[in-house]
C-alpha cells in the first residue's frame, strides 16, 4: 500500500485541561480494556505503595496496597487528578489500548507509567513525557518505586509538565476535530493548499 494513503489518526485526550489537581500519596490505575492488573498487583505487593484501581477487575487475593472497585466518572476524574502518578499496565496483545487513560493523566500533568504495548510509543516518549517499561513485575515495580521516591519529585513534576504540553499541542479534542479528522478526509488546513 502506498504510505501516502495511510493516515495516522491519534486518539485525543478526553478530559478538560483545567481540572484542578493535587499530588497525592497514591498511584491511580483505571479502565478495563486490555489491562493486566494482576501484573500491577504483583509489582506493588510488599512495597507499601498505595494504589487505587478503578475497574471491574477483581484480584485473586487481597492486598494491603491495592484498593479496587468501579466508581462514577466524577470520582474517577477526582482520583486521577489527586494521584502522584498514573499506571497503565497493558496486556501483551496485537492491538493498542489504554490511550485515553494515559493521555488524560498526561493532560493533567501526571507522570505516567505504561507497560510496553502496541501504540504506546505513538504517544509517550520514554523518559521525557512518560515511563514505558516491559510488561514484567520487576520492571514495573522499579518504575513505581522511582516515581514515588520524594527525592525524584522534581524530575517527575517536569516530566508531567512536558507530557501536558505535548498533549495540549497534539492530541486534544479540538486538535482532533480541527486537524486530524479534516486531514483524514482530505481537507487541508486553512494555510495549506489542497492536494491534487
């Protein structure tokens, strides 16, 4: 297929950019599609790091570190806005998932930790706008402990600011409607001539 006929249409963030945020003492993970929360549970077990999972997932065993359950959308946003960082543990699969979860966290300036999966690098520059790790408990645990380390707070605050700037410039709903969809149907931006 001619590469000029392929148009990448990125997912947009779906959360309002002016949601008030704070920096809590917990990790947040939310959503259901293609998630590997068992991996997250294994990664945080014994660390003392609190993690709130807003999902229909049910752990096989209880954990002091993880609180699980579905929540209304408003509470979901509040939990995301108040976390220290957002974690998106993705299943090993052939299709992408999780974009809305990590893009919304990035929109709020939250550091994100995402396991390697299709599409992740289309949105996250590892070490710059987020942390991408192999889908292995030890790698995920190391990233979680690093992001929760008070000595690394400024590093991750800067990462969160860079992530927010990138989302605002590239994948908001307005960018999606005003640029991505128009390009997908062949309508050039106002400052660009039409293609023959």
